[in-house]
C-alpha cells in the first residue's frame, strides 16, 4: 500500500471513530499530514468514501470521482464577475459578455471544494451528511448521502444528526399507505341535471371501481379507497367533481391512478349518454386534486413524522437561552407564514433540505415540491420538550420500475443510505429534515446562524 493509501485508511478510521469530523478532513490533511494543495481535496474525498464503504459494507461503483475533485476561481476582465468552475471544465468564456476568463486568486486561494463533504459525482455533487438513527415504525440507521449543493447545509445536517443520535435518535411514524388522487369534472346547464348524474354515477361506480382496480392498479397492489362527489357553481354553469382517491403501500401510484381515471371518464361518459344525462363537457379536472400544488386538501403522498425528546434543562443548556425563547422563535415563523403568505400554515426549511435527498436518489417523482411541505412543531411533555417535524404529503416510489427509472448512480446512493422501500425513504427524509431543523434552530437561538465575522 502506498503512503497515500495508508493516509486514506488512517483518516477514514478517524472519521469512523469520531476523532475527525468529516468536514475537517481537508484541513487535517494540510496541517497534520503536510499534503499539498490541491491534492488534499482528492485524498479528503477518498477518505470519506472509504469511511462510507466501511460503515455500509458496500463499494463505490457508479458514483464517480473526478481526477481533479475541486473547483477553480476565474474572473472576467470586463465586468469583474467571479466564476467558480469545476477543474475539468474547459469552457472559460464569460456568458455575460463573451470575454475570456482569467485566473482569480493566487496559489491556494484559487482552489475551493466542489461542495462541503464531497464524496463524488459529476452531474450531481454528492455530500456525506453523517448517519441518523431512527426507531418506531422504522428501526435502523441511515447513512446520509445528499446532493445539497453549495453552502453549509450538508454540514448543518451532519451536526444535527450527531445531536439527535446523542439524544437517542429520532422516533419516526410513517403512514402505511401512500395516497394518490385524480378527478373527473363535468359541467351541466342545471342543478337538476347534475343531481341526475350523481344518482346514475352512484349506481354504476361499484362495477366501475372494480374494473379500474383490475385493469390499472393491481401491479402495484393499489386500491380505490374512497370516491367523493363535490358540487360547485360558476354563474349559470353547474360543476360536478367525481374524486377518486387511491392508495398504495410500496408505490407512488399517481400515474396508474391517472390512467384509471382516464378510463373511468370514457366509461362514465358512455353511461351518462345511455341514461340520458345531458352534460356540456367532461374533463379530467387537473387543478382540483392538488396536482403538484401544496394545499390543505392534498390527498397525495404519505404522512411521516420524526421527533426527538430532550429534557428542558438540557435543551436550555444547548441553546444557551430559555425554553420560552424556543417557543417565541417558533411563533415568529408561524406568524410570518400566516400574515405574509396567507392561507394554511406550513413552516420550516423543508424546501431546502428535502430536495437534497430527492436529487441524490432520483426517485419518482422528479418534481418534488409537494413533498417539501413541512410542519415544525414543539411541545412540552412533563419535564421534556418534544421537537419534531411532519411531512404530510411525501410522495415517493423508491423502486426502479415502470413508475420511473432510477439510474445506477442513484440506486447506489439508495443502497449506501440503507433505503430499500418507500417507507424507509419516508423515514429517512423525516429524520434528515428533523436533524437539520433541530440544529438550525439551535444556531438561530444562539445567534450563530448567518452571523457575520
């Protein structure tokens, strides 16, 4: 084994034992091992990869490591804009003005990490964000690999995981079923004709429901568990929504539910025509069912929560302030959402944390904005404070299937993380979000978040 190979093994061992924090690997290589710039970026990344392999028992096969795993700074001579480009990027043209970029910074100042805690990846820059222990509906330890991007988010989550693990881990609750929804919409000229349609539809629905399940939902063991009639009016137009709600234990189910409801529309139109029900228009009512739109009625996705229990006295020591300050901080966030955004209440930083998991694992769905809906909550139970997060609409299909192909790199991420099912994905998402929120809240309370130096 080469000297560098021995150094990688030694650093990986120190990361595993907790002697070195993952984000300090590069500085340790410079200061204690006298590794030269920018080679320390490569050795630091290899050390984290080695640590992950030893923790999980898997080897890296698809998450590639570039020959030069760092970025270089460039400057436009015309407008002085500063550019950060991966070292292998040969396109050094300023897209603002077309000028050729020149080097920015001298010596070591010119080189920076691609992302904090980088472990590999060319199209996505993957970060290692520690491990998080969960118990409850899922009992295991996840090894967190995220595509977080620039900033200190991956470090913040890693620190949060360390804090939560030290407190015993995160208790998770994961709903058994993931929901999907799709709706038919009909327009009538009168309320009487609409009510006639409701009577006919209710007579036909039991047989139609069975057909829909057999033709479209059986592959993923799905079922239609509820059908709802909703009446609305716009001036002289009378609307009827027939809302089909399906559920799946291991799949997302949205595509198959949509296909089933498309089939139902044709069958329902035929029955209405045969029974003399006159309608102006029949459509798939895309906007009503919360299709990728956060809403209080959203019936898509799976509920999952994660929480940690801390003695109040311990939390006050950690936050360097009173428990009342925690509740004031939560209320500031709540009031900001209510007063400035209006409508229903969602809070927290889910929109920043959760996409890092979806981008890294590339599970279905690709548009994950509904899944980023989050509630942060704080409760007092006896002498303890409960700090938790809820994700009410987490959509996911974690298997590479007809629902959505997952590339080998992303499947490798899932394997390293320890995620094999949609339920485990949900548990990991909630626990990682909890870790980030828990740590970020402490930093805010201590006045250390975004503090200028």
